[in-house]
């Protein structure tokens, strides 16, 4: 395989792998590129030009109009490892674009190239205004978090866990409850950083009924991101990714009186976890003049919430001694996205919260281990 086809799957791949690759690395048609053009500017770069540097915080989104753009990762010995190459009609970027994390990869031109450059701020405007294009981009960004890790020569699998639910020592480092944008981002970052992670994907914020906006908790954003399809594909590929994703399950109960914490699923199974991230979103209001309520009835009153069930976090949480960001009144239980009291209820803010909360989970687990 030459380096200009590094991002192309092997010949005759299994249909499921080919489908995932096509969704992680889609080729935008002329009409979609034209719609994106008003949010950016066309630039020309020489071969070898570095567009994004690993570890830097300046970020932008690039669509390749003509040429080849390589994505590289720095290995432990500081050598640069090529992950893939984007060609005409493909685009750069991952979930890191919507977080405060430094760039995880370096992006450089491997030929003289013509590109459409879209700043981070302009990309956020595009995501909120262009539903069809936003769905393609966000789905790709989530799947790339999986794909980059699978290609690492030193291992690393998304959503991996040391033991399966129901087997010996099934205690997870982290259980992420809710498969919306905040939950997907949290699970992707947690597992990629070595935490034994379980994602319980079902929630009332991700409906599957025809015509139901799958992101009902996030007005003005896209549908189709978490309508069950993406999670079902992750579940179907769990053995390939070393994953444990319960896409169809919902949570029926929580016991905060023991540690590790216990979570009961709607199929009768029980999960134990050292920490939780709650990302179950909010319900649609039953009446037009009624305020929407959070999907937190399953918490059985263990966490401090407001009158609509939204979870208080940080200093706002009653009894919180550490006042960690995103941490609820129950140590080691965190809330992100629309379910968190005081959160900004749109998809990009929720993705950022899901990613940011994982850092706080690490600190909690490190502290509790000592």
C-alpha cells in the first residue's frame, strides 16, 4: 500500500468494516463543499507544510480540494507514525475540535495542495446551521476516535474493558450512562485513555421513532447522530474494537449507598463501576407550556437535583466537599450535557463537557486509589 492510500481499507474488507470506514472518512460531493465554502477560505500550501501541530491548541478544519494531507501521531520514542492520508473531497478533524484539549495529531501536506480552511469558530457555526453536513462531520469525528486508536502500532482499543459484564471481576473504572453526544464523547475519550469503560447507550434523549429528533435535548442541532444507528454499529463491531457497548439497554436503578456503585439495567443485569458519568439528557415536555425534565428518575434521589431533575454539579451540589467540575453531590458521579443543571443545551457544548469530564474522572480515580 503506498502512502497516498493509507486511509483506504484493505482490498475486499468485510462489509461492516467497509461501512464504518466510509462513515469515518466520507468524501464530500461538490454541493456539500460549496455549502461549506461560505464558512471558510481557500488556501494553497506547499508539500511539507504543517497545518496542525500535535500538542498545540490552535485548531482548524480542512477540506482537501486538490492534493494529499497526512495525519501523523507522535510515538513514545518521538518518531512520527503515519495514521492516514486524506485526498480530494475528504476532510481533517476529530472530536478534539470541540474541546479545550491540545491537538492529538499532526497534520501536514504531503504534496502541493489546495484546501478549504474553516476556523474552529466557523466550524461551530456550520454545525449548527447545516444539518445534513453536520451529521456527516460529527459521525465521522466520533468514529475517527475509534479508528485512529485501532491503527496505533502499540495498541489501544476504544471502549475496551478488562472484563465483560457478568464475568469475574466485572467492576468498570467508568460507566457512561446515555448515548447522546456528551455520552459518546465521554466514552470515547475515557477508553482511549486506558479506563475500563462501559457505555450504556439507551436513553430517552435518543429516540428511534420515525420523525423524532434524535437530539431532542439539543434544539437547533442535527438529527441522526445518536438515533441508535451509530451505537448499534458500535455494538456490532464490539469484538473488532475490543469494546463493550450496550446500545439498546437503558438504566432502571442506581445504588449510591455502596462502593463500587451499582447500576441496574432494564434487562435485569447489574453493573458495578468505580465512577459514573451521567449523560441521559432530558425529556420532551408533555405540554407546550411545560418545562422539559431531566432523565434522572432512575437515580432514585441519590443525587442533588433541581425541581426538574437536572443534576447540580461542582460547588452547586449540596454536600460536595471537593467541588470538582461536573461532579455531583455523590463523589465519583459526574453529570454532563443536557442533564446537568446550568449546562448550555446544544450538541457542541455537550461534546466538550463529555470530553472534559474524563479528566476529572481520572483525578477522582487516582485520588481514591491512594
